[in-house]
C-alpha cells in the first residue's frame, strides 16, 4: 500500500506538467502572432515550471516502480515517454541559452515549443492506452474510499505551487528582459 500512496505526488505532478506545457505552447503561438516578448517570457516560465513537475512525476514513477516491482527503472512506455518528453523540453531550455538576440531567440523557441508539445499526447497515450507495468487510470476506481479527497487536495496544492512558481519566474523573466533591453540600448548609443 505505501507504493500506491505515490499517487498523491505522481498524478498531480503529471497534471501540472501537462498544464504548464499547454500554457507554454499557447504563449508561444501568441508570440508568433503578436511578436510581444511578454508571451515569450510566459512560455519560458511555463516550460520551466512544467519541467520541474514532469521531473517530480518521473521520480515518483521510478520510486513507485522500485516499491511495486523491486526494479528502479523499467522501460515502461509511460515512464520512458515521460523521460523523452523531459529531454525534449530540456532542449527547449538549451535553445534559449544558445541564441542571444531576444527576438530571434523568442521566434526559434516558440516554434520549438510547439514541436515539444506534440510529445505530450504520446505521453498521455502511454498512460491511458499502452498496457504495461504502469497502473492503468481505470484501476483508480479500486482506490480506497478515503483517497479522493486527499488526492484532490494534493492536486490543488500542486496547482497552487505551480502558480506561485510561475509568478516568480515571470517576474524574474520580465526583469531580465528589461535589463537586457537597457543593456542593448546603452550599447547602441
């Protein structure tokens, strides 16, 4: 039963990660339409927060696997596809560091964010469709009657934590963007 309690971390972290990536792709599309760098800042911040929660999801999945099957890592489709998704989003963050000019960086990263988001349906399909060692969501009907409320509270807490982290990263990103603009303006005078 202790391994099953990983559900309180595992599932909410996965939900929050997907939501973070959805916000990032929406902000990326908005950037491509408007060229407003505030959307690029939102996309970068949401990607960072989503990647934090996806990492928590993967770690919880690995710990659950160890407790349930006495194996640290199995190439379970759900965990492996989540790992690939994390690596793809990590490459997004690397791309952000590789391009210095803000407008060009934002455009490249917006396109890459859209590409990265295409991997999330694969991860979701791995959880819901592909039979493996991963507990199928339909089996959640077998959870004890006392679990839905704590699971809802855990999910709400994760969403609140993600919102807080996103707000902090947005503030930092906006300050960095303004500082970079002042630096660039000082170099052109």
